[in-house]
């Protein structure tokens, strides 16, 4: 199990801006990933999110808990068999579900039929990682620019400098992927 503080700035962009950023920069890595969201009213109330991410035939269970700046991410690599057991509402015990026990939640209790697929392109910068995402979910699609950083203040300035090149503005982060998916239901 791994824990880290996720600090990111993100905005929705249009298809033309998405394509322009890709054309303007060297793409360091490109891949597809699918997020399977595990939803429950208690998680919504806490503003937590729980997902299984499938990427390159590997599976990672992630619990995100909001902090004053960013989210505390608890990540656990799991097998495809374990992913299927969770999706099928079978009882699974591990460190992530141990955290949720204090809320009387276990792996059998989540809505598991919501997923979102992302084609992600990454650009490494001195201040962080730029992720250019094309997302498909529930008959919808959108384009998103994320800037993942380690330091909030310098990262925010680097993000603002980057989006200024494309005449984009930032007031606050756009809705998260899980919240956009929920809104589309």
C-alpha cells in the first residue's frame, strides 16, 4: 500500500485546444486507462472517492480523501481476480477497505457499474506532470487538462503560466471525473 498527497490543478478544455497542446509539445507517454468507480452515499457525504483503475493490464484500488490542499491518495495494487470480486460485490479484505470499516462500509456495499475511459497523454515539466485527457463515459466525452504538482504555490503558478499560452482561465478545479460521470447519469 502506498500513500501520497495528490495536488493537481485541472480545467476542461475544448477539442481544438486539446489538439493544439498535443501538437505544441513532446508527448512523453500516452496510454489508455479505465476507472471503475465504487460509489456509496457515505463516500459522497465524506467527499471521498473510491475507484479501481485498469492500466496496462494492471489494477490499482485507490481511496481519495480530501485534505486542505489536495487529496490523500491511498493506493493498493490488486489482481484482476480481486478487481472482479469487488465489482461482483464479494467480500474482500485489504488495507483500503480497512480504512472504510470505521464508516461501516465493506466491499459488498458499493454501486460498481459506473466507469470512465481515458486516453491520457503526459508531458513532463520541471514543475510537474501535465496530463491531457480525452474522457468517455456514459455516452459523453470531454477533454481535460490536469497539472499534477508537488508544491501548491509554485505548481499553481506554473499551471497558470502554461494555460495562459492558450488563452485559458482558471478560477477553481473543474468537477472531478467521478463527479462529471455522476452528473451524466
